[in-house]
């Protein structure tokens, strides 16, 4: 550069407000509200670009006798048809274990209804979709395994079962004054990201591929595209600016569409876009695992759990995908916030002829937490106490040796006891319980219920090597800062928070930081943005990069002005050195003219974590995030209709980087968790066909489901005692489980029919039908 | 040719497939991609746009799902999309409120929310929490939990409603009047496909005789699903939306007469004033976007077994005027439904109007809708009860249900068990059993057959309790 940009003078500086801990708006907020934020399908294709679509299996289990695609090939606008035999590279895109063929060939077996059989590229989206519907396919069908029970009966598993054990649970249950045995079914959940799966692939020089993908996992997309094309990873670049929602549904499930578009783009030499119509998106992509919980629990008069024997069977669908880790996480969370002295948890990974279930916010954790909460509910009514008192009785504490989980991790920071007490008081839980009892006595049809439920959620990928991240920062000679990191933006405000971290390091405004699209050629070998880890990992990596450049600048200043490091200060969008005031840009120019490198990469790996799966012992989590919610509901005992009246939440986010974004995560996760346990019901027929294939039949919460009174507090003065990014705590997944308070409150309302002496049997989701059935069963039950 | 205003620009479309949705037109033809496709079935609201129409001297701003709005229906109207709201690089106050309240996360649903909020703001003077929920009930957000969106909607009322659209209000009205006067009828031809939008019922009747295979397009909120979900195509579409003499609401001594082109939003006030219990049902029927377009005649015409208005109209003893060419006949709505998706309608015949009797001052009317989600959900079952109690005895009763049979149907055994019986809980318990003779419902993803029966029977209990004790609320929807 011969001529430098004209920098703002130091005397024009406006004092920057504190950036860390400030409720900055989402970096794309202005673009969201004006329609200017661009998603995959909004990108203009090159003039000769093609549109791809897929043909899906209409049976759940069988052999493809004939795959006749002649009508597809000759349909209007069709340019190319792709089947498995056209692929010279890898044909299986299983993310951890094999089992996910990218398509199914004639003669091979179909494993779920909705499985991709072939792909077609045509000149328009509509023509591609129409063409895809013209295939003539004959199957030799077999009886599918649809339910968890069927899978268990036939010993069908995608991965071996796994056990975590402490003490002598069977003996402890036998010795306990009381015991209960039971079963409980937990439904799955559709992600229902508003932006469906989509990708655009553009052929590049040297046989390479530029991939735009709505993915939480650009690196895995890059690896798989390289493998199916049989080219090295350095020829594939994946670019992800933003997703219109992910929630785990684009962690592995985005890969297939990028791979298919890439294969078609490579074959035709033209750019190819693929996006799924909503009904097909629902049929062919995985969901949250549904679970069967089978328990035998021993407890005493006070409701303290003496021994627990718990089997958690996750319905995995047809392939392993991420199910090994998901069922593990369910097992890791089957203690929730409770000390279980003698316990055995067995996790089964049940195989069925349904779509392979995948990551979904909480990653198995919510199912584990709900399983133990359901047991707590049963115990409470068996001993005739308020479930809150049973919860408190069983909390981990830092005395009596009740501080170590069943997998051997010591709880270092005891938050839950105080947090729950605080919420119990601030929400007037006890007074309201009394008022509800009074209401119920005078209301024969409508009944109210209330519940306070806690959450303790482990933070870190349980697969150790994923706990690393990279970042890249450039400073240009006008003082503007370019930031890139390995995390993806799916609405959670990651780019905003990390820009705040970097702005804080350089003492500049957030607006001076530009965070560009996540790209595999900028920051390589990244982990998926998942496990609530986005800010923890990438924030630290970005901070590392910033500190490297900052140190160079300080060293330069010391050298140049012959001063000590302590005399250099970065603040108010400027730099003070040698008692001189520079604007940030002026100082950067000075550094540039004196040949200081203004670009750096950053790196971070989470310390302390280790886990021995063979022994099922270790410290898989860096720390725990805690929270609790109180919900009050109203149910109609004639119809099962229900309404959430009020919710109070207290969530421990450590020292918040951005309270507005954190509250947004908490509120959104709570409502999503409530939806999972109330209106969101996935229904398959006995042939394994999904019947709820769109928002007309699958009901996520609507605006009227948000409680009229909804109080959310971030637990004050609760810095993370671990050295996380500015001592904050992860917030993406933990509050989803606060939705369990709604399910528990519904149980409480139903239980009021028998004076809380009997416990309702209410599988999740608690639809009006299940609630009415629970009311009817409870009314008729012998006491 | 169809002619409309795209914001301020007069837009003429000559060559386009008449099956095209407004959403595809915006995104594919104009590359206006601010409006998003979430589901292409009118269930998520991500594609919400605003269609403004002149009603007298006033522009009325209707939110609509662009994915199930047929392009031809824009003729003579103004289409406003999210791109039009910013002025001189300044956000519109509904947009600014959304930013201020942190109402967007992933941002994909946001343009749709903005447009629903824009319509809400333009049509109302002050914030009303109930209206906010009603107006935004058809927009799904998977990220925020809605709290900041509700706050934003309220905040938008704190700044004045004047904007560039109020400045242009009179010009737009004039412009639309010109188009409508110059081109009262709209017509599109594309290859072998045609779209007609006549302005009188005589022309409509003639077109249907001339094109017996034509598909009748009213609001299109059901028909368009055939195009977007099943990729079917209509060769000939005849649109009722511009037929002036079918867009009439007439209240005479005996009855309320609704023309076939009357939408739910248009008829709501009148229906509710006659039958107050319809307020809840209408507010839970589809979403505001759907009610702004969908017609009551369409809800009858498509003969869905799960439509909510047919059982209501059966219980109220409504009649339909059917017309073919110049011939008209009046039938009881009950006789309209023959079997699954089969109706009394003959080829080239159409529903011209719906005659709903005024309420009998001595009778009561109640309608109960049961669905998984309270807002914007299709009924598992929907029951309508018209009952007259004379000195403690049931002197007249009509009960009809949707979702319980292949057609909307009366519960005649149950009615018989109650008629001329004392109005007490014993009679109710006896009559409840009769439902099993009336209905053999199916199990599907909305509900099991057992639940459908169970809850329908309990509706009778609810009816009894509600009529017996007017004071105590026994519906969760009405608890405040």
C-alpha cells in the first residue's frame, strides 16, 4: 500500500461505553427487520445455475427392486440425474460411524420412509421437484420396526449399550423403606428451524468446490464434500454466513444436501442449489430422540433417594449418527441436580426403521433430566410432600460427601441451592401454592398446578477433541478490524458476543469490528457450533488472537517511544502511549509503517476435562450451568386443554457478556422446552411413516402460548469460578430444560383431582388428550 | 393482464402462470428476497406481506401469507413487502421497535412479523394486548419465545403512526380507484392456462358455465395448498374476490345474508354481535392472515370434514343459495354435505350466499373447538350447540360436529335423547352415551377416536355447566 487511508484524529474520539456486559443488539438486527439479511435461498445463482431436488423412499423397510428414473431424466428442464453408482468417492456420510448412505441404489435396502434414493438437477426449483416425483420405484417391503419397544424386543441397536454405576443400587433399593417401579415415555421433537435445509455449490478451479451451506458444522461439511468428490479438503471451501435457526438440526443433517449439490455441481460443471420443501425436510431429517425410561427407585420417608436402577432407551432411528454421545449425555444428566448415592444407569441405543435421530438443543440431556424429574414427582406423591421439598432433599451439597456425580465428577461450584431458594422467594411459591389449593377447592372443572424445577447442565463436548477452537483477526490500516472464528451464527448472537470480546481487548466500539461469514479457508478444523460451547470456545480463541496482536502493538510502542508496557493504554477507540493520544487508526498506521504484523490467529482448548468411558468415570464437563423455573398452569379436566399462566426463571449465566442476548436465549429455550413437552407431538403410523409433516400438523408454540407473566432473572454476582471467557457461563441449551416446570405443573394440576396423594401417569408431550386421559385414569384409580 | 401497485410502482403482469403465488413472484421473478418461505402452506407466517385495499376513502392494510396468495388476486390492490418499510435509510418504527426490544434472533421469521406488526399498527390507534396476540398468532418464531416481539409490538404504538404510507395514502387510493375503474375485470393467459377475475356474479356464473372444469378461487388458503404442496396445477381459475355483489353482508329482519366472497375478517364483527360465542371460535380459526383472505363460503365449499364453520352453520340452521347460470336454488346447509369431499354442488354451480337465521332470543348458542394448540390449529373436534330451554325442558336442540365423521354432521341421536327432556345433569349423562351412535370418529395425528368421543361427550357437560352457572369461567381460553 503506497497511500494510507486518512485516519480520524484522536481529538475526534467519542468515549466508548463499556462493551462487555452491555446489551448490544444482535449484529444483524437491522438487516433482519429490513429483510436485508441474506440466507442461502436468497443468494442469486449464476445465470446457468441449476436447482436440485431429491426422490424419497415411500416405504420404511425393504429392498429396492427397481429404480426406474427414465421419466425423471426426460422430464421438462432436467439436466442431470444422480444415483449412488455415479459416485466415485465415499458413499457413506455417517458423521462418526458408518450407516448413512448418501443415497440408496437399486438392489440395496431402504431403512426409513423418506430416505433419499436419487437426486435430480433441473433449470428451476419447481421443475426439479416435479421431475423427482416421476420416478417409478418398486420395493420388496419388509415389516418395519417402528417403536422403541419393538426395537428392544428384537434386540435392535445402532450401538452397544453402556452403563454408569456407583455403589450397590439393587441392595440400596431393597433396603430402602419405600420403592417404586415404573415406565415413562418421552416424545421426540422436530427442530422446525424456520429456514429449511439448503445449500449452494459452485464448481471452482482444479476440481474444487465452493459450498454455501446452512450448517452448524462447516468443517464436517467440507470433509464430507471432499470425500464424496474424492478430492483433498484443501480444494473445498464451506461458507456459512448465518442460519435461519439450527437447534442441532444442522449439526450433521446439513451435510447430505451440501454433498448432493456438490456432486451435481461437479457432474454438470454448473452451480447447483438445493433446498427442501418443508414436508420433505420433516420426513428426511432427524429429530430429538424419543426415550423410554424404566426405573426402580428406593427412597425414605423424607423422599430422599436411596437407590436407583434406571434404564434409558433412546429411539435412534436407522443409523448411529450422533446417538452414542446423545444417549451418553442423557445418562450424564439422569442425576440432574440430585445426589444419587447408589445408582445404575443403563443407556440403550435402539434401532428403528425411522429417520436417524440427531442433535437437538440439550443433546439427550433434557431426556435424562426429565426422566429423573418424573421419578421425583412420583416419590413426592408417594410420601405426601410438595415435590419442591423432595427436590431440595436430594440436591447436591458441599457437605456430607454429597458432591460427586455418579460418573465421578466433583461439583466445584454449588449454585443450585441458593438459586432455588432465591426463586422460591421471589416467585412467592409457597403463598401461591396455597392460593392454588383454595382455587382448586372451589373450581370443579378448571384446576391449577404449580411446579418449581431445577436444571444442572454439564458444559463441554463429551467427545474431548471437539473442545478446541480457532479464530483469525486482521486489522487494516484504517483501523477497522476483521474478525473470523470457527463458530456459526444461527441466531444465538455468537457473532455479537465475540465482537464484544474483541472490541473490549482493543478498546474500540463493537461497530468497528466486522465479523465475516464462517469459512473453512479462514479458520480450519473447527468443531460444530453445538453443546452450548460457541462463546466459550470461540470467544477464548478470538481473545487469544486479539491479545497476540495487542502484545505486538505494545512491544512496538515500548520500543518506539522508549516506554514501559504499563504506559500503553487501549481505550475509547484510541491508544495512549508516551503521553500522546492517538486514534486507534492513527496508531495502527504508525505500527504498519514500522512493519508490525497486524494479523493473528488465536486458539483455545478447554482445560481440565477428561473421561474414561470404559470405567464410566472422569470429569467430562468443565463446569455446570444451573437454573430453575416456576410455572403455574391451568387445565380443563373435561377436555385436557391447558394454559400456562405465569413463569418465573432464575438462570445462572455467570458474568453475562450480553444480558439481552442471554435473556433471549433463556426465554426462547424455555418456550422451546415447553413446546417439546406440551403441544409438539411427532406421530408415525405403524408402517413407520411420519404423519406430522408440517406446521399444520406439528404444533410448535405460538405467540399466545407465551405466559402473560414471564419474569426472567440472571442470577446476580455469580461469576463462573472457572476461567471461562470473562467468567461467563454457557446459555444455549441449559434453559431448554426449564420447560420441564410446565410439564410438572400440569402433573400437579392433575394430581389435585386426588388431593395430591396419587401421582398421575402423564407421558410427554402432555397434549390435551394425554392430560384428559391422565385425569380420567387418576379419577378412576384405587387409592 | 393484471395491474397493481408494488409499493408505489404501478406493475403490470401479462405473462405469468396463473397458478403462481405472490411469494414465488416476489422471490423468483423480482428477486425481492426479504419475504421468506418457511412452509409454503400458510402455517408459519414467514412470508407475510401486506395487501392494501381501498374501503371507501380509507386504505385497509391486510396481512396475508404470500405463499398461498394467488398472483391474480393482487389486481387493483397495493402490495407492500418488508423492503418497502425503510425510508431514507431509516427504519420504520415497527422495525426500530423490534431492534430495540431484541425481537430477532435468527431473523428468518422477522420480516413476516414486521409485516404483521405493520398492519396492526396501521389499522389501530392504541396498543391492545389481545389484538397484538391475535394479529401475530399466525407468525411462528422458533428462537425468541415471543416475549420481546410482544414488547416490540407494544412499543411501536408509542411513536406516531404517521409514515410514508400515510403521506401517500390519498395518492394510492386514487391510483387504485383508477385501476379498478379502468379494468374492473382481470384476466391472465399463459400457455394453456387461464385466470379470470370477474366483477359481477352474472359474469362469474357465465364463466363457470363456459368453463365447467374451472377451479373456483376465493381466498385460496386451501386451494393454493394443492399448488404448493402437491404441485398440481389448475387449467382454469375463476376468482370470486372481485365480485362486488358477492362481497355483501346484509342483515334483515330474519337473517344475516353473507355473500360468497365475504371473508372471515369482514364478517367477524357481524357474526359475533349475533352469536357472541363465535368470538373465540373465529379468533382461533386459522390465523389473521388466513382470516383476512379465507371466505366462509370457501370453508363450506371445500367440504373439509374438519372445517370449523360448517358445524356452526348446521347447528344454526343456515341455508345456502346455490346458483348455476341464472338458476338458483336454496338448500339447507346440512344437505350440502353428502360424503367425504362430495357435495350437492353440480358442475358449474357455485355457492352464492349463506343465509344465517337471527338468534332466537330464547335460545342459547355455544361453539367449542378442541385442538392441540390454542391458536392457529385445526380442530381435533369442533362442536356447535343450539339449544332452547323452556321452563326447564329442552324444547329445541341442534348439535353438529366437525372432525367426528367424514362430513360435518349432526348428532341426531344425542339431540333426540335431550329433546323434551328436563334440562338436568341426568339428562345430560343419558344423552352423552348417544354420541356413540352418532359418530364413529377415526384416529389420526390430531387425536385418537377415543379422545374425540370422550371430549365431545364432555362438551355436553360443559354446555350444561356454562348455561347453569353464568358466572364461573370453565374454559381455559376465557380465564383471565
